[in-house]
C-alpha cells in the first residue's frame, strides 16, 4: 500500500515540498509505515521543475490530471491567491480528496465555505503552513492547548515587516531605504503592500482567532495598520522609554467580546517577544490553565513552510490508514459549539499610547497640546522634547496612561488642525502582554 499525492503549484514552497517528499522518503515512510508517493505535479510553467530531477510523466500543465485521478487521495494547493485556488480546492473536496494548503489569504476570506465543504464530503483539510511558516501553531492551538480557554494571543507573524523594523533600528536608516534593501535580498516582494500594510498579518490573525476563540470572523473585522509611517526616530524614542516597536497581531477574548487587530505596537524590552528580530516569527499564547506559552521559529521560506505542509500530509495519511476522517474539525471546535461573538471596534479599545507630534517650537505649544488631551480625558505619563529650535518644527513625544481610542482620535483630529502642528501626529499603541 502507498498513499498518492497531487501537488498544484511548483513555486518556492511547492519546490520545497517536492524535495522533502523525495529526499526524506525513508524517514517519512518510517514515521507513517507506508510510502508517500508524489504522483503528479501541476503548474502552468513547468520550467520551474528544472533542477528538481523529476520524471517527465510526473509533470503536467492540467490541474484536471490531478483532480480527476482516482488514485490521488491528497491534493496540495500551493498557488496562492483566491482564484483559481478556491475552485481547485472545492473541486478536489467534491471528488472526495483530502486537501492541504498554505493559502492564508484564501482561508481568511473563504475558510468557512471550504470548511463546510469538507464537512459535507467528509474529508480532511490541513493548513498548518498558513500561519507562521514552520512554527506548528495551528496544531498547538487545535490539540496541544485544547484543554485551555485561550485568553489572548500576540504574534509577530510577518517576517518582512519584522526584518524592516529590526534593520531600521540597528542601522538608523529610513523605512524606504531598508525596504529597498529587503527587496534586493529577497526578504520583501517586488510589491510589498500586503506585508508592510499589515494585510498579510491580518489574514493570519483571522485564522488564529477562529481557532483560538471558537467564533466566525471575517477579514474585514480585523483592524489592520502598517509600518510605513515608522521612522528611526520613533525606534530611538521607544528604546529610551524601554520599549521595542513590532508589527503585532493581537487578539483577546474578554467576556465573550473579541479584540482582533494588527498594528505597530510598543512592547516592553524585557518581554521575550520583544527579542524576536529579523525574519523570525513568534506567537505568544495565554491559556487559562497553561499560562503563557511562546512558539518561535522561521515564519517563511521554502524549507520551513514546506515542512509544515508535509506535516499535514502525514497527519492526513495516518487518518487514511485508520480509515477515519475529521478526527479534529478544521476550526478545532465542533460546529454546534461555535458561538457568534462580538468583534470590538478599534475605537472602543482601551490602551496606552505613544504620540509623536511635529510642531513649531513656540511658547505655549506644549501646554496647548496637553490641554486638548486633557479635555478628552487623556492623562499623560511622560513628555519628551529634545533640544530647542525656536520657530522650527520639532518632535514632541508624549506617553499617555490608558485611554479610550475614540477619545484619542477626537483629540488628535483637533490637534492636527492647529496652525503650529506641521504634520499628522503618529500614534503607536502600547501593549501589555497579559
């Protein structure tokens, strides 16, 4: 007996999967007891197969050669994007095939539809590689932490953004310059919008919230803000104040109300999460019984992500051997126990804030700004103004105590319209990891 696999997409991750299935064949068989056989690979550009030493008969440009093959029991989708990936997965499921994907954008937008289809056709789906690359966070939440009520989770889950912030702080270089270097080194895409604007992180957080809190959530309910307004000056001020700035995914369940947001965040330097630099990812999960846990590793790249894909293949293959399916539901919670929970609007969150104003260095400016903040129920924890440049624009940094975001926004709208304020105020939220 063997278990045959079809692979759709031979890009970076697909190539990694093909290599693992070929080069680690013996150890995979030892884990499983039967061989995993990659029978067919479909891609519109078969030039990608050069260098992999794959037999010609394994390659095709027709996805139907995989979907219509009754011998193929597991289909791996690694083409990315929503279409035609969604259609391919649904067709495979309809044919009774189990599926594996690393497609976080697809799951964030169409996950509920796909999961319902797997239930209707009694097949399994694996998506470990959709969040955190090689970090086994999906399996950890679904199985390892299943005895807990998850209280909150915080994640650095975009390596590109984390690399840029790390290099900006280390080299004291502006955002645009570091982004260009990241693109030249292959750490950032030619179009980095999803990474630097927080969209990629929001895709992943949507998946994690569904798993951790047993509720349906759509991508448009996750607040997302990027890192493109952060400057080396902000990173310097953060360091002096005892913080690091990270693009953080945050989710909390407070009395059945969910916070789900992505934005640049100041976290204390002595938090373990603050030490995660470069292209590495980490997810910090707090359960009511286990307490604080952290999962760390390579969040992207050919081999770590391919490793996660193959782990899903092995998991499903074990189910095939035992002639069972859906031992664990895709969302971790049985459908009848999933609850509709309110997703809190960003304006209703309560946090402390870092505010960097750019204002003319004139008498009375500081008191006018602090006065407006006070009028909106915002109290200050500290103020930093370095040097004097009478009549010139200078940075003024204020750290607030906890305040309602709506009050902060109302105050900033008023402050930003003052004649001596020279550019839009930068706001960075401060997170206490509890």
